[in-house]
C-alpha cells in the first residue's frame, strides 16, 4: 500500500462572528440562525487552503485527493467547495493572484 493522508480542516470565517465583531447582529435577519455562511474572506481562506493542499501533496509525493467529506452545515459545505476550487485551480497551473490575497484581507 502506498502513501496516503487524511486531512482535517476547519471552516473559514463565518458571517455571524464577523458581524458580531463589528457590532452588528446576523441573527436578526437569518432564516437559519444556527447555520451561518462564510464571509467573502472565509471563502478566500478556503480557496487558499485548497491551493496550499495541492502544493503540500506534490511536495510530499502523496496521491491526489480522491474524496472530500463535509458536515452538512452551510459554512462547512462552502469551505469544502472553495477548497476544491483552489485545489483544482492550482492543479491546472493557475495560482491565486495578489488581488485574491487582498480580497482575503477585507
């Protein structure tokens, strides 16, 4: 049997925590108060995770990702989806731009 790995990651920045920290309240307008989505920054964090995972897999001579599993919560599904986009983008020879990095800072 060859090399392999199990990778566990936490979700990106959530909108409810972001709004709480700037003095607002996401719960007032939320249909699913217990299931907040990611912020744009959280989406970019997840995309960069996928990009970095691709690099780490290549550097360590590991096989490519075969499956992605996620909690059904929106923020977790969004993180998984964005990480796959980042992974596939990197696999196709495209790297995240400086503009993407700047958007993550916002």
